[in-house]
């Protein structure tokens, strides 16, 4: 076979089935595409007028009309834009995928700004064949002396072009809808689709029904030249206004200048709230919002609303609508919108987005990542700015937005770096503290509890220097203080509560000792504090029941300490025998609060490991976790503990040991059903003993 060199060509026999079936993920998108083409045609005409290449009538009003006709099973899209000549129909319609928008850019690239043109690929028109058996075009170019053109095609390889009777500049596209898609001839369905995709397109879009018998009543002075009057409505009183019954006017379906296209300084609070209610059908007032508005290095505008989200983050579902030149693309596109922001509600319009050929998804482009990073940065800037300048408002919102912010910190390292010093923690008194402020808790209080060493000698409590810049350490930047003292490098502990009711005994001990802790009750808090520890050297979180600091103990001499060790050994054996728990860790301490008889402590490391293993177990993996790290602490200053030590073989000792252990457990976590049954029975038995 002889060698042959040539150009590949597209066969429309093959391309049409692909367009019909695969070009768009949703068939209703054809409406968006045809209306977008009409918008482009109008935009081009306006630009030509601005450049002095054409003159528009004084009464010119740009508009797109969509006319449904269920009787004839047709759908019309009519624009009064630039129109086409026969040569342009040949070029833009007959040559598939040759974009008229692209050609327009090239011709006028020195005179116009392409950002305002929607079309890019030239395939939008052919989306009509997804729903239509046949498509007709009637078009008249703006050019002086142009001849109107009629074009028709049934979705095969052949088309017909003839002269058209159209007399107005612009284009009318008629779709003869196939039997499977007749729903689009329905006025209500058409309205729904147009509202979905075209609610904010830059040209007015009107919907009407052909040969309608629907009417509406207007005041006589409101009559337009285009209105068809059916009758004058008789006045009931002479002073009444004259009213007319007219054929129902086409319905305006879109807002051409949505709020996000305006400068933030031009927008009022009520406008933001009204826009939120209208777009998201949510009548609960959002907490606050961020208005994005930038032209460089890329064009991006939008509004992000923070709804009230005082629930576990897993159950929150937001909606961020992505637009391209005011044309709706999709909800929640994760490549553009950082994952944690999907908890919010809002709109983002970015004409620079690199969309794929069907305008329904993004092409793989590093530029998209820059947009995502910018959005994340603006949110962090807004939140940190609020914390600095509107701290009272920020405190008020915190409980609602904390899951969102913590989720953001877990998902986005840059966001986390910016937000570390503006994360708030609510303390036991309900006051909101930043992370640097939390690190000063329990260290700068004027009435600190006495702390003693192993010899019973008083030791001064550590005080954090208020001037130290904790944020520099948090972000990993150089502090400039290479000679940091060992004191500054010491581990700083923040105590926290996960259940205020369950851990109330521990909370009371902290308050009595003039110590503080923070409330962390969300599921997200555990991974979040682990991340904070990893990113901030020297910071350690401990649950309030993780250990007993010296602040809770009375001073002990060296001799007294040895006595406690001896008592620990003695009572440890008694407790293990009574409870039949050979591996139980028991410790005797002299607690300042003599009303406390027993407590449970669980080391932070062991408890976190247990929590993690429980999570795996919930997912069907049996990790065999137990009670490692649990210690029963008995108060040597309590009479019940002394009674056990003094009556090792007493008849009630076993019952008292069991009760001391269950009481300690109850302060730490709910009892198992079996343990609770025994505890109640034993409590009744103890009360019976008291009656004798």
C-alpha cells in the first residue's frame, strides 16, 4: 500500500450520537446552553455599538424569550442579539465545534474584553439535539442589507439552508421536542430549569406560553405597547383606578445584576439577607458573611454565608453554587471550593475557571488550586479580623462556627496556620479564650494552689511570660529568640472537659483549686487537639480526669509520703481481692477535699488509644481494647478509706470497697448495665444496714 498523508476529519454520523448521549451529564443543560448563546449574541451586539460599528434603536431593550408550546411540542429561544449571515451560519453552525465566541475574540481582541462572553467551545448549540428530533434556526444579521437565513436539521448528516421571513435582527431557534423529553414543553418544567441555571444571567430572560388564555390585571397607566388588552374592568366607584385585563405577560425569570457583582460597600445588610433567603430558601438568618471581590491575579466574585451550625460537623450540609459569567455550573465543586467550606452556603462566580467542553466540570489545571487557596485565605482573613476587631461578636458566634473552623484546620494546613491564634476555647466560667490565653491559665492566677516537691517543700508555680509570642511558635516561623530558656521549652498543659455533667466532680475540684479547664464536647475536638499538639511543640492537652496534680493534694513530708506508699500497698490488695480485679491499679493520696472518697484517673495516652480503638470497633473491627491506664485513687483523708485500712477483715469491707470503686467509676463514665444493677442493689443494702 502506498504511503498517504492527509488531515483527519470529523464525521457527523459519529459525532451526533456522542453529543446526544455523552456531551452533557444532564439533558436539561440544553436550556442553559441555548440561553447562554443568546446572551453572547446580545453582548456582542452591544460591544459593536460601543465600538461604533452599528447603531441600535433608541427603544432597544436586550432580552431573551423562551416560548413553550405543548400543543405543537415545540420550544423556542429568541434573542435580539447580533444575528448571523448565511456565511456565518455556514461557519458557526455547519462546522461543528468552531466557536463563534472564539472567532469574535480574535477579530476584536484589541477592542473588547473576552471575560464578558460566555461561550468558548461552540458545541452548546448542538445540545439541542439531546432533546429535539429537529431544530430550526431563523436569523437576521445586524449588518446593513443582510438577508435573513433559515436553517434546519434533523440531527443527521444533512441540513437545509434557505431564505427566512424573519424581519428583526437576532436569532430564533425552534426545537421540535422528541417524545421522551416532552416535559420541557411544560411551562412549569421550563421555569424550573431556567431558574436553576439562568437565574443570574446578564440579560433579561422571559418565559411565555404560546396561544395562552391566561390573563392578568394591571392598572391602566401600567399598560405597555406590547400588551394585548382583553377588556377594561368596570370601576365599582368613580374614584377607583381604571384597571385592564390583558393577556398574561411573559414572566421575567432572572436577576441581571446579582448581589455578588456589586462592590461590598454598595450592599446593605438587608440585601445580603434577602439574597440569602431567595437563593437558599433558608429563612434562618445567617451569622455573618464574606463578600469576595477581586480582579487580580484572576477574576473572582462571590458571597459566602456562615449559617447557624451548632451541631456535629458530620451532619452539616451546605451549598456553594459555582457560576461562570453568571451562568450556573454546579453545586459544591470540590476542586474549586476547599472541602471545609462546603459546610457553608454561598455563591462563587469565576469567569477564569478552566471548564471542560461541556461547561459542566473543570479541566485539570493548577490554576484551580490557586483559586481554592485564595478562597481559603479570604475566609481565614475575615475570621481572624473579626477576632481582633469584633471580639464580642466573634465570641457570640463561636459555638456555632467552631466545628467548621476546626474541620478547616484539619483539612487545610495553610488555613490552620492562619487560624491557630484565633481558635477559641470556652472555659469553665463560660469565657472564651484564645490558644495563647489558654496557655496562661493555671499559671498567672494570684491565688495559686500550693505545689510541693517529694520532700514536702513548697515550690513556686510556673508562670508563662505574657509577652512571649506564642503565635510565632504556632505557625512554625522563626521567633528570633535562639536563646530560649529551658523554662519556656517546658510542656504547657491545657486541661479540658468532654462532658460537664459526667465530669462534674473533677470540675468542682478544679474550681476549688482555682484551676481552669476548657470545654471540648464535639466529636471533632479529639482529632483537632491532636493536630494542635503536633503543630505546636510543648503544648499538651489532658482531659480533666487524666491525673491529679499537686494542686489537689495536701502537703506531705517525706515520712508521710512513705506512709502513703505503705497504705497504697495494703489497701491495693484489699481492693483487688474485694473486686476480684488482680490487675487493678490503686493509689492512695491525701486530697484536700475530704468529702471525696475515691476517684478514677485514666492516662491521656491510654484513653486516646481506647477512643481510637472504639472507633475501629464501631466500624466492625474488634481491637480488643480494655481499661489500660486506669487508676483507682483513694483519699487517705476520707473516713471510709481509713475504715477499710483499719478493718481489713470487717464484714462490710467488701461491700464498701465495691461501692468506693463504683462511685469512682460513676464520676468518670456511665456504668455498664450489669454494674449499674449491682450498684443499685448494693446501695439499697447499705441503706438497710444504716437502719439497723
